[in-house]
C-alpha cells in the first residue's frame, strides 16, 4: 500500500509542441597572403577562389575579389559564397556571414540567426557581399598584418522545418506566495496585536514588529524611549483621517490598496506615506494622481507635489500646463492660488514662453 503522505497527490500532465529546423553549421578559413600583390595583379571584377568545403552535405567555395566584383564597387573588397554544385532535388536554404581578421586572430562565430536566409537553386546560386569593406579603410585597420589576413565564412544550412510534440509531466506544483494574505488576516483579526492606534473616533489594533520592519518612522515611534502613546499601548495619530490610516495599515501589511475613485483620498494617502517614509507607497500615489490631473485639479496637485518633493508628479503637472489651452483655462479659473513662491515662478516661466501664442 502506498504511504499515506503520497495519497491524493496526482501528477499534472501538460503538452507542448515546437517548430524546429534541422540545421548544420560550419565555417571555412581562407588565408590571403601577399595582399598587395594580389590586388595589384588581379584585373577588375576578377576573383580568387578557395578550395571546396562541405557544410550540410553540400560543397561550397568562397570567391574573393580584391578589386571589387563590378565597376560600381571597384573601391571595395567583394566576397561571394557559392554553391559549388547544382541543387538537384530542391532549393538549398543557407545563412552565411563573413569576417576578416589578421591571420593569427580568427574572430568568434557570429550570431547567424540574425542574418539573411538565401536560397540556392538553378539560376540563383550565390550569396554576394559586393561592398564588404572599403579597401582604404581595410588597409588602415589592424586586420591587415604583414600584408596578410584571413577571411572566415560561417555557414548554416537549413534543412526541413517540422513540428515536434513535447510532453512534460509536472510532479510538484508550487502555489503562489501567501504571505500578504496571511499578514492581512493577522491585521483583520488583531491576533497577537500589541499596540492600538487612536485615529479620530476609531481604533486600530496592530503589531509593533510588523510596523517597525516596514517603516523606520514606526520603528522609532514604537520602540524608542520617546515613543508616542501611553502606558496602555495606545498611540494617538493626529492630523489624519481614520480611513486614510486604515488604508496605510492595509498597505503596510499586504502591499495592496483598494481602488480610489477620488483624487482627494489619494492626496491624503500620499501625505501619510511621506510621513511614515513609505517611499514605494508614495510613488504609487504619485502615479495614480497623474491620472487625475485636469484643469480643476492641477493647481492643488502641483502644490502638493511641490510641498512633498514629488518630482515625477510635478513634471506631469508642468507637462499638462505646457498645453496653451490647458494653461489658459487654469489661469482663468485662478487655479494657482495655493502654489509656493518657487513653484509659482516656474508657472510664470511657462506662461511667459506661451503667452505670445495664447
């Protein structure tokens, strides 16, 4: 009989498929000695050929044109990869890439997957790089050493493309993290709570260690010798609405927030996040407030961003005000009455830059 611990643990079966191509790769090195002589003696559009080499069951060769393959590329070195036989049954698909380096320094293989796929069949049987490199640039480079260099040609011959079925079995299924749900439950039940917050007419039970781990401000208030509160462990929170503090606690325990349909609540939560040095929560509020920027709200939001050093939110407000129509509407509605002196000066700068166009 199977052990009890193994009962009721079925395996999970899944399936998958993959599209694959049979590909064979290889490369050939063509060493060019006495470069100056080959360039001087080779007529225009003439070439020198490598020996045959085999990749993917086909024979290939490299043609090297020291003075270009045609009149329009006479100032360049031209390189060709040729199928040294006819593709009798079907066209051949191949990817190729050339490199030039000094004789004693052959470069690493290039990523052939990103190169063009060429088809070789009767009437179309070469991979041409007519202007591979300008001779003037090549002759000044370190790739030409002792009047010699090496051409490397990497080749990938692509065979039949097919679909393969892949079946996998998963014996162990790892569930998603549950910590935020468990801590949220701890907050809801108040089990093991050792501190109570008084916010207006409401009280909230919480756990000192959780709050201290999440916020240095909470840590200082709850564990230092000068902590707020009385002997009964009640901490009174002033200048904050109970609903805002409740949302703050929920975020501290679970890093989640309910949907906020009003920008005012989001503004209050941003202030609370700054008060307790919860930087990520502050940025979340900034991001949400960016969506609330409008003619009737931009003045208050900009003042808040300026007061609490919210650089991203401040930029979003100025971006909104950079529109001539938006700026005119805000000025007409006297939407700048709460701005600080420095922030007002920035608004005046925007106004002065757009005023001639208003």
